[in-house]
């Protein structure tokens, strides 16, 4: 009989207490078990951590892995980043012959594909971090320079910052909504083991455009999948 050890993770105590994040993970896991798992199956154990994904020293994850190695069960997570946000850690687990990993949101993905997704996600986070730091540094320099010229600049910038934050939040909300719509199409196609190029062709043929109004490419589809794993 197929056995699974389920592992879930949230980053903060508030998420753990409220159920936000955990409910979504459980939903994805339930869908996987109902639609993609071999039958019959049993859940050998369930574990949950409330820690950052960048911290690999997690007690409940250690227990889950110990049970996996002992029973031969598969480690089942909702999303790859619930396991870890570090490619090196995920790669180490994949090299462990006693650990077989299944990701509910990517039921057909093999080890190579999971490694690629992890690498893309890590790279995107690094790019975002670098851009954010650069933008903050540039803004700090600009702010200091304008204060020397106009003593009232600090008061003026406060109102502008609020407007900018609201505008950026609205833009982000719209982008997230559009991404969610696209992922509803991409998800089943990936589950059907379609290639990134085939998915790009399907989206374009359906009249679904990128955020810039263009045709889809395999690279853009890959980025969309990586974004959906956050």
C-alpha cells in the first residue's frame, strides 16, 4: 500500500494559529490524494513547523524525514517552498535514496523538474532582493540631496510615498489576480505533463496574453509557475 508522510509549514505564529496558509496547503494535499495518488494509500504521519523556509533546522521536518526513511513512505508537501527555500537543501534531499519527494501542486514533476523549479524560485527571490536594496539605496541618496535644497521636502515626500504605496498595491493586486487566472490554465496542463513550450502555445492560441500583451514563451511560462509557488 502506498504510504505518505505529510509535511506542512508556515512562517509565523499568527499563520499557524489562524489557519491561513495551512488551509491552502491541506486543500492542495487533499486534491493530490484524491486525484493523483495510487489507491489504496495511507497517511503514515503528519508534521507541521512554524518557521522560516530559509531555516533548515526544523524539528518537525526532522521527524518527518526520519519516518520517511524508516517506513519507505513518500514525503508529501503542498508546494516546494514549504519544504525549503534553498536549492542546496532540496538537492540534498533528492540525492537521498531513502527519501522520495512528492509535491501536490506538481503531481507529475520528476526530480529534475523539481530542481529546476527550486532554482528558478531562488534566483527570482535573489533578483527581487537585489533590486529592492538598490532602489532603497538610490531613494536614500535622492532624499538626502533634495533635503539640502528644500527643507520642506520631507513633509512633501510623505504624502507622495502614501500615494505611491497605494498605487503599487493596486498594481500588485491586479497582477496577482491575472496570474491566478493564468495558473488555473497552466496547472492542469503541467499535471498532464505538457512541456513549457506546449503550454506557451496553448495560452497564445487561447488568446491569453502576457502582462505586456504579447505571446507566451517557455521562459515566461516557467516564471509564472515559479511565481505561483510563492
